[in-house]
């Protein structure tokens, strides 16, 4: 491969902002939008979201395998799917957020499940080949971390636009809606903005890397026949890779914590800590800003040490943030309405999760090379698809249980003020659940063995093979 150019690095990385923005408005707002704006029950939405995540998860390795098997002199293995997935996401995302609130419960649920499944499908068609492509445009140990860091930066900017900036832009307080997040029109405007950004990022990812298609085609190694038996065989061999399995499990537990914050965060900030749209924007913006600003640190830290050591440090920071949040939950009455007491949580948690977003993705790219040396086949699509399969399945279970928890804790969207037991329970569930997830992730990463020196040996062997 040619040396990584800045225009390739930044143009390709920008391709992740639309995905981050679109997925985050679904993750952060859909449950709140459905239960509060559309007046649907928490249990029904928990079932709906879980079905969507299960479908999304199952489709990831299928899409990865399909892109691995694709051969095209014009589009290569990945680029056609960037266009198909991007255009489909732009259209269906708009439909999802324009469901009329005055429809019957069953009609709203059916419309929402159809749109959720379609938008998840198009997002998978886009992001799975995109993520696999990130592992192909460079085989340098440090450049791979840089690629993932820039991808993560734009992904987090998408999250920032969806949550922190979105609260300012789309959910301002008005005389009719003093609590801005209760305004239905805000969700419509947010959907339009997300679809426009998705279109721009799709085009950037495509055109910044399209000139590399001949080189990428030349890297393709042997290919088995494309059939269902081979598909399951490749997933099986992926899981036999000890290093890949360690990353999968660690990433799985880390993303359970992400499911907790994305599903319950708006409820907890609004009802437990009494934050308005400005307060929510500040705390979420702090977390995302620190994750973005931390990226140069994680590049330099892992350049001097190893990727695994960076992950361990990120998990420690995230765990300390959870402990602080538990303390805030215990003293919630004294902190009510004052976002600045939560700023330390945002700083520490944001910095730690910045590494947890970036480094595992770069570690998977290294496991692909290790597997290629052992088997003679490059399986970026299957590896990244399998990674997302596992953590999304875990998220689906977590979100389903969280939907039930909203009902069990007696959350009532008709109440302006929730029961004290409800707001305390939601806050502790978020903090303690996240802490347990980070501890399990820490132990899951322990078997990972791919160091810089080992990867240099693997790359030399691949070049000579």
C-alpha cells in the first residue's frame, strides 16, 4: 500500500461523522421520543429497540462476508456498499422521525419497527465495509491507530452534534415547551440535519479512497467459494483466534456501558439531576469533547507502549468516573439542577472512553493480519462484522432489560416529577451497571498478545509469503 496521505486520512475519517450522528440520535433519543412524545410504553419500546439491535447485529457479519467476497475492478470490495448504504440511510432516517403522534398505538409500533429495521439495515450496508476498509488502507502499526483515532474523532463529533449541540440547536426552551426536549418539532429538524450530514460523509469516504481501489484489489488473497457453509466456517475460525476473541469480549462489555448511558442518560439527567436542555448539553458535550481531545494522547501513549496498555488505562479512567457518578447519585438532592458537579464525571469518563472507542478497532486490524498469515485469507469484513455482532447482541439484551426497568421502577412520562425511588434507581442502575461492565472488560482483554514487535514479524512474513 502507498504511504498514508493526509487527504486520505481526513477524508476517509469524515465518513464516520454521518454514521455517528445518525446512530446516536437513534440511541439517545428514540426511547425518550417514543415514550414521551409518541406516548408509547417503555416495555413495547424496549422490545422494538432490542429487535432492531438483534437484526442489526445478525446482519453485520453477513454484510462483512458479502463485502469480503465481492469482486469489482471499478468498486473493489467495499465502495459500492458505501453508496448503497449511505443513500438508504438518508431516506429512511427521515421517515423514522416523522411518525404522527395521533396514530393508534399498534400503527405507531408497526411503522416504527419497519423504519428501525430498514435504517439499521442501510447503516450496516454502509458501516461494515467502511470499517473493514479502515483496516486495509494502511498496514503500518502506528498509522492504523491514527486512522482509528481520526475515525473516532469524527464519530464522536457526530455524537456531539446529536446530543450536546443538538440540545442547543433543536431543543431550545420556548413558551410552549419550557423543557425543550418535549418539543416534537425538534426531532423533525434533527432528522433532516442528520440526513444531510450522512450524505456528505458518504461522499467524502467514497471519493477520498476510490483511487486506492486497484491497490486494494491487489491485496486480496485466496478466496473460498461463497456459500453459507463457508460463511459459518469463517466466523468459527475468527472466534478460534485468541487475540480476536479477547478484543470481542472486552469490546462487548465496554459497549454494555455505552448502552446504559445512551438509553438511560436522558432520563437520568432530566429527572434525577433536574437538568434542562442547556445542562444536558454541557455534560454530554464535556464527555464528547474530552473523548475527542484525548485522541492525540492515545496515539502517543500507545506509540510508546502498546495498544493493550492503552485500553487498560482507559478502562481504569472510566471505572473511576463511575465511582464518582455513584457518589453524585447518592447526593442527588444537593446537586439537583447544578450541572457543574457532574463535570468531573464528564472529564474523566470522556477521556477514558476516548481510548476505548479507538484502540480496540486498531487491535482488530492486527488480528486480521495474524489470521491472514495463519490461513492465507484476508477477512476484514468478517472480523469487524463479527465484532459488531457480539457487542450489539449484548446491547440488545441490555436495552430490553432497561426498557423493562423503566416500567419496574415506575417511570411515568405523565409525571412532571418522578418518584424518588424511580430517579435514584435509574441513576444507580446506570452507574453501577457501567462499573461492572468495565471491570469485566478489563479481565477480558488480558489474553491479548499482539505487540508491536510481534506485528512487525507478521507483516514481514506476509510480504514474503
